[in-house]
C-alpha cells in the first residue's frame, strides 16, 4: 500500500478548479464521474485496485497517473486537483486540514497490528536500549512530518525526554529500500522498517527491535483516504460508489485467507503490465485496518490532533477531529 511521507503543506487551492475525471451523463442515482485519477504504489496493490478487479467499482474505472512513495504528497495531489483521491497518515491529514485544505477523510486504509507494524531497529551490538539513549543519535525515516516521526516523538515523550532533548534526536530521511543498508553501515543508529523490508532485514539477522508503533498505541488504523469537499459535493453518487467499493475491498482482505489475497494481488500486478516485481506482495500479512471495511473512529484522528497541539504544530482548537472525516458513504459505517 501507499506509504507515508512528508511534503510542504501549502496547498494551491486554485488546483481545485481542475476537472475531476471524465464526467458522465448519468441517470438518477448513477455516478457523475466514470473515471478516477490516482497514484499507485510500485509492486503493491491498493484497495481501489482490488475493488476494481473484484467488480465492486464498476461502472467507475480507475486511471493510473503514476506511483507515489509519499502519503502527504498523495493527499496534496488530491487537494490540488491533480488526482481525485489520495491517502496518508492521519496526522498528515490533520496538518493539511489545518492549512485550510478543503478535504474530507472517507475511509481508513492502513494501520498497525501484530502482523503489520512499523518497527524501530538497532544493530545487535548497539548500546541503545531505551528512549534516553537516542539523544544525539540518527534515526532513519522515510520522510519528515508523518507516521514515523510522530511515533518516534511519542516514544521519546513517554520516555521522559524534555522538548530540548527530543530536538537533539536527529531524523535522517533515507529511501525505504536503503534504510537497512544505512543501519548496517553505521550511517544511522536506528532504522524504521515495515513490511517486506522489515521481514527481510530480520531474516538476515544482526538487528534487534528497539520498539514498535503497536507497542505504544495498540492495534490502530493509522491512515485514511481523502476526497476534496468540492469533489464530494459535485459527485455524491460517485463518492458513494467509490467508498462502498473501497470498503468492500478492505472487508474482502479482512475475511479472506492470506494466500487468496496474495494470489489476487499477484494477478492484478501481472495484468497491469508495469514491469513490476511481485516479491513484496508475497510478504503481505494484513492491512492493519482496525475496523470492518475501514470505518473511521474519531479517536484515530484525535490522537494526532492532541499530539500536534502538544508539539505546537497546530493551535489548540484549530482542528476538530469530528470535522476531518465522514463514514456516511461507508456501508459498514454510520451516518455522520
């Protein structure tokens, strides 16, 4: 799935005037837009792609415009009208909403549990054993201002570090595929790893976990997919179709065997002919989405609203968790 990364939060709202896909001459109740532009992830299959392949999305079709390795970039692209939807860490969504981007989270799409989690690893011989040992050390993350940074800072705060001490922990942006190597070469002291990169590194040995995000928060949905409020207003039927199809795809992966999900993902990758490696999907274990069909809980945003307020990145009361999302289009959710 799409992983989380940070880009500047300024949004060119003029981009919202960009046309939202192919308009449809729909009858009553039919989708207003028949084509949804999106960014994918190389060697991975997103829930909308599962939904299309499983027949949940028709007559709406997806239009792939490229891949992304950045959640914040993905939601910024949606906010500026370059794509029709995007997904990111919930904290990044809070930040973008605080910057007055007119976006609404409509479904959860990734998270952490005992099988799918972000781990922070050190070399076997490292003297690092706890939060205080990280002062003056370098931590390799995929991007700044997103999931990995937020979890790390929460770990440091719970470990009793002062704000000044936390500032002495250096975050180093390293491409995910290079993070393990950077740790083994001593260029960083701690590596944040997940998915296949984590599992392969553990198989090679020589590293040990310092902590995991799921240790701090328990199982939780960490990221959501957003649409612009303009898109929802102009395309209520397409929105309903998209979110329902997405939710059914999430539920499908939650209720099918790992082997069936992996086989379907490999089939989708083969069909789209983008010259991709399917190795990563073979390591898939779970989506980590906590609720059935990706239904969003207010607490999944409130955690990060509170954290960003404590960090001084947003003003107290600037953003209300309840205003950031809706489950109204999710068949497994409520009406808000």
